[in-house]
């Protein structure tokens, strides 16, 4: 991938960040005497010089809770050996290496090793099928793939002929055993053990480092590229939002294919010298409460879906596992309703923060910071160094809305270190698509008089009902106050008279029976709480809301269901977890 042509400063662009602070951080993260700036080296080698080699860098919990620990010294050594392997295989600076692994130590070795070799780290979702994996490998023009042996056999092997750029495949036996690779693959562990460690390439801050595809289930996949300087934003948000220090045990529950894992499951905690915890299991309330307590997790980053799943199991279960170690918890990816914030704080006994960002922004940009007064239900305020605005598109021109509480699109000025360098197309960086010097997020928000941002919906999710614009999240947040509802998704359904009317899809908490009586009760509650103009006209009970892998409600799917299906979509009963304890 061709490198960005922008200057070498970490904070170039329109945003006025605290330059001297960035310069200090840049110096702290620099591992090369000649100014080379490499995420892989800064997250591992740098800590050895500070005498932290024996500290656990990563603890991975397997399906049966078996632990695989890797110290900073081991992480530095193995990632440098992998860098040597990749360079030996002909990897050139800027070439993409795709990684398709679960949460195992080799995932961390791979991320840092690829970056040390000057490559671009491109993680993929292991839960994707062969088609989406093939299309992403093709779009990225990946030269090397590091993949779990079983995933290769099931999801990649049949696509090799359609991937002419993919020169090498390195197979990982994820339970630590060596694999016997087929003829056209290599064994990761054998190669890494046989190699001598290579020094990290002295990349520049603006050299491409990370490539993530935003979810294809909500639109066409887009390859978003960040450069090595992104780690400045990861370090600063790790420290200031999560308070990360070397003594911390940080757990980010994001899937390895999501940028949330790269930023906060790998780079931020390792740049801060903390211990990363990674758990193989997906959302599993009992197991997760146990992990928070037994592993003495100090800071936890999760999603609204996870916290709502935990809510279904009741606060008493949470209290029975209450950990004295936890300091802070936070959520990202979807709107976090007020009820979930308050529940999380009470159940976990620590501040529970909403944070907002996007793949394109690369790190948290808006948050309810621990040092400020929180406004539950809001996304919080912009972090220092971020230049944000609420804007309205007026033809090809943008109008910045200064008046509080007016809904508009959230826009961000480039200049924040982790902002995208551009989208990838045919192996080269295309522009980041700015409008009047702003990056438009596609999110509709309002900012109150105190600077707190409130999420209203995606620009294309707004329900236009008569003269009224209805934000689905506002309706969902209020409906969630009804005790029967576990999760709610609201979408617009075409209407001859009003253009669109809101309709709701909901799953139920244990102990509630779907049926006409409950439907009538919830709709009456909605009319009472929201007023008849905003209240959903229909309510469908479904066992689970359709979600992307990242846990976002797939409104597109709900919209299709709203049009096609006049009655309930799936037969009940619910797939209910255990009852409230
Ligand atoms: O719509 C916003 C929603 O998720 C989108 C970003 O998705 P993605 O690029 O997959 O995220 C990567 C890392 C977070 C945003 O445009 N979103 C994210 N956080 C929040 C949110 N919506 C409401 N509240 C949030 N805190």
C-alpha cells in the first residue's frame, strides 16, 4: 500500500491539539534513535528497556478457562522473530498481512510482528464465512495470511486460486500445538522458533499500519487505513479514560476483527505497559462475572449488548461476584441507554462510561470521562484535541450549527492522530472523503448547552413521520423502561399518509409471556411515554434482535421484516437465560 503523502508531524491538519503534549508522547513512544516510530516496537521492546520484561503482557483464557500467558520479554522476542520471518518471505514495507485468529497469544505476536516488519496489520472476523473473507483478502491485496489451521481448512483453502496476491499462508495450531501444513502453507510456530529476531523497521508516524474493514453486514465493506501515529491517540485515551498504568489488568471484550480490539485489546494497554486479558468466549454473563472477579480485572471495555445481556441475569448475580479490583467500566459501539448506565454502575459498583467513536476515527473521541460529571444516556463530551461540530448539509456546502439542542450530523476535523489516512482501493490509499475540510460521520446527534453529545440515530435511520423526525434511539431508550422488554429495535415502515411510521421489534425478559395482552400494554405505555406521534404503531416480539458481529442492531433487516411480515416473525418461546436471582 502506498504511504500517505502527508507530513511527518503527528498532529498535522486543521485541529488544534496540544502540540507540545503530542511531541512529548511521541518522544516517549519513539524506539529508534533516528526517529523511527513503530507500534510493534513501542508496545513490546520499549518495555524491556524499562525493566518490565517479566511482567505478563497478555493472558489468554481458552474455552475451558485454561490460561496461556506471555510476558513482555516473550512478546518482544516472538514478534521480532515473526518480523524476521515475514521479511525473509519477501514482505515489503506497506504490504498487507491479514490475520484470522481467535483470542490466542499468536494473535498478539502477529499484530506486533507484522507492524515491526513494516507491514499493515489487517485482522478479520473469524465468524465470517468464506465469501466475506475472500472479498476482504482481495480488496486488501493481502500478501500473507496468518490463520488458525481449522479456519483455513473451512474458510480459505477453497479460495486460494481466486487470490493471486496471497503469496504465503502461515498456519497456527491455536491450542499451541504445531500443525502439519498442507503443501501450499507454512507452519507459523516452526518458522518463528527457527528465526533470529529482527530489529523493527524504522517506520515513520505517517506510514500505513492498520487496515480494518467496516462491517459488510450494514453496507459495502470499506477498508479504513490508519498510520503508526494512531498509537498516540491509543496511549492517551488508554491513560486518561481508563487510567491505564503497568499495574492494570485491562479486558476488552471486542472481537479481534473489530478495530475496538486492535485499539483497546492490543495497542492501548500494551503501549501503557499493562496486562491484557483476552477471553475466548463470547458474551456469557456467569463466566464474565467470574473472570472480572478471579482475574482481578481493573478496567473493562465492553458493549451495550453485553451489558444488556448481563442485565437479563439480574443485579443479584452481579453483586454475588462483586470484584474489589475493578475501577472503571465502559461501553462502545451502540447507544447506551440511561437505564443500562445506571444498572451497570449499580451492579458493578464502579463508573460505567459511554464512549463514542468509529472505525474511521480510530480511537475514543467523545466520552463521559471519569474526571467529569457524567450525563447517563449521553455519549459525553469531546476529548481534548478533538475538534467536532454539529453540521447541516446545505447542497454542497456545510453549515455549522452553534445553537444547542439542534439535531445535525456529527463532523470531525482531521488532525487527531488516529483519524483515517484514507480508504483502501486496489492496494493504494484513496482520500478520506472530506467535505469543506470536515469528515462527516453519518451519525445524527445534538449537543446540549454544556457540550454533551446525545446520539439520535444514523443519518439514514431517522424515521420521517409526517413533519416529525423521529430518532429510533430515543424511542428505543424509552421503551426499554418497560420491565418486560430486554432489547428493542425501532425502524420506519412506509406509510401512505405520513411517509413513515415507527414500528418496534422487541425481545422479552424472562418471566414475561408474549401475546396480544402484553403487546397492547407496551404500546399503551409507549403512547403514554412518547406521545401518540412518536409511539410505535406496531410491536413485534422476536426471540433475538438481528445483530452484526460487532453487536449492532441490523435495522436494514428489521426494516425488511417490517414491510414483509404483518404478524410476529418467529414463533415463541424465547431463548431465555436463567431467571432473575
Ligand atoms: O453509529 C455509531 C455507532 O457505531 C458507529 C461506528 O461503528 P464502527 O465503525 O463499527 O465502530 C468502531 C469502534 C467503535 C458509529 O458511527 N456507535 C459507536 N459508539 C456509539 C455509537 N452509537 C451510539 N453511542 C455510542 N457510544
